[in-house]
C-alpha cells in the first residue's frame, strides 16, 4: 500500500493571503521577534487565551526584558508575575531554561529544534514555533489550533492525544509547512484556529480553507477533533490553615519545588478537619485553641478535583508566633504584602477574604 500524502499546493498560499488581510499583526510578541520574546509568549500561550496572556506578557517583559534578567531573578519574583496564569510548572521551567541559556549557551538560544528541546519545558511544537517565528527555520507546530484545523480539513479520526493520531498529524503538518514565510505561516495557523476555526461555532463561510475542508463538506465540524475518552477525575480534600497573628501577619508555607503549585506560597495544609489542633501543632508548632471553618469549595486541576476547607484562627501571643517551626518553608507575611509573592489563584482569593475580615 503506497504511503499516504496530504499534498495541497494552495493550502499555505490561501492561508498567507488571508493572513495578510485579516491576521493579527500587532500582538506584543510580534514586535522585535527575538527568540526570548517568542519563547516567553509561547510558554504563556500554552492552554491560555491570547487576551488573558497579553497583560501578563507585558508585565513580564517590563520586569525581565532580556533572558539574563529572568535568569538572575528570584523564584518568588518569577512566580509573583505568573500568579493567576495557572500551570505553574511552566514558570518554573521558564526560570530553569533561562539559567541554562545564560550559563551554558552564553545567553543565545540554540538554533535547532533538537537544541531548543533540550531546554526545560520546551517540546517539539514550542521549539518549532520559536524556530519558525524568530529564526525563520522551517519547522511544523502542533498546538490545539493546528490540531483542530488539520483534523477538520482532512477528517482525521481519533483523539489527537493517541500516538498514532499524533504521528499522522505531525506528518501532515510537515508536508504542508511551506519553505517561505514560515514565520507568518506559523502565526496564521494559530490565528485561524483562534478566530475562525474555533472549537464551537466555527466561522466556515469566512475561512480561506472552506472549499477543501472535508468536515465542512460533510457537515461534521463539531466532530473534529475527536474528544479524549471520558475519565472520572479522582477527588481529594484538604484543610488550609489560615493563621493570623497580632501583627496582622498571616502564616504561609512554601510548597515543594515539584508537584501541584510547586514552589508557590500557600497555607499550611492539614488532612482532617476534626484534628486541626493536633495536626497544626505537629506541623507548625502552634497551639490552636479554636478556629472558624469556612465554607468548603472545589478547585479542579487537569487530573483531579481538590475540595478545600479553609480554617481561620488567630494567634495573639508573641511567644506563640515565635513557636512556628524554624525553617525556610514557613514565614509570616503582612496581609497587605502577600500579593508580592507567587500565589496560586485560590490562595490569593482566600487572602483577599481574610483582609476583608480584619
């Protein structure tokens, strides 16, 4: 059986003509397209919409205009500017990669897909985007927008997360990527998926690819890309101990460098709402006489649900404050200064509620 090809000599031409007239040309990372600026934007845009990313990107670039600035920054400073974007491993890898670029590559990004992929947090698609947009290197990408366009255009069956389907999509992307204007072609694939070939209610009538799109011809736009087989997410629960002292400071604990909210500051976590005093003493050294349990709420991660029960208590003894176990993972932070740390969204919201309570 001959190897299947997906040749369409006008595919890139139609897209680029549309891009010249209707594409996005004034996004912040499209100005002064250096590998560093493109890299930061691509990491931020992973699973995050452009409108959400823009203000974060602008603040990040104002604080870290060069890769050397990011490399020498503290982890807390990086996480603070990332707070609210979610998927915090992205920020942690960004920081690690910046140090590698400065320390091992003299501040210059590798000029190959393989070299870029050796940096933490950079996979094949992100490497392709950096290489194509900032270096003019011909390389395909495979973000959610591209998957949606290709699966619809060629009616590719199967969930794109399956290895066989993913390999087929990469093969198609490789064959369709042009040799000229690869930076614009990479951008237009993302633009088309974000503005016309959207997940729901795609604007097919305005799409430059509509005459060849199999999904449109057969009325199956909503079928592609096919969904991941449904899985029931496990449920977990935790008690977040919110201790405020007589100085208006709140006790925070730095989470381990890996795992959920890795490296961010959070409240000390306990396991049993009926054993708060015992667990708090063992974990922090504080004697808790009583606390106010707030309404539990659910925070959902990509792979499980976390039910959080906030527990507010007040310590008014200076001796008690000093009893907190002394190591770098605990600190007392003034409530009006906590926003300067790297905080996950639920922690930030709880701190705002504590501020209102006091």
